[in-house]
C-alpha cells in the first residue's frame, strides 16, 4: 500500500523522479491512496481515478485491509455515518 500525504507539493510536482517513483510503486501496490494535496501527485502520475474526503477514505481502507466489522467500528469511533455506495 502506498499513501501519498498532503503538504506543499510544488517541488515534488516538478520532480520527474518523484512522479516516476509514485507510478512505479503504484504498479506494485495493492492499494494507492492520497490525502489532500497528495492527490495532485497522483494526478500528475496519471493514476488518480476519483476523489473523496479523507474521512470517507479511512473506513474504506480499513475495510479493504482488515474487514467490514473493523471498518464499521472505526467509523463509529470517528462519529461518522459511513456507508458504502453501490
């Protein structure tokens, strides 16, 4: 799993090495996610397939990695009414 964090990403957006590393690592990863401005790096690497808020992403990733029961417990802990669309 690769998680691209947020922050000021201006320098990284202009770095072919960083973008290539993200692309290569994504190709070998089961999951790729980003938080906030990290989405710009995924877009530059041409692997962004949709955006959602981090609070939506958290239970989704927990479910993918550890199962629905823990995802629902995580959502309750976050005081978030999480549901899976579709």
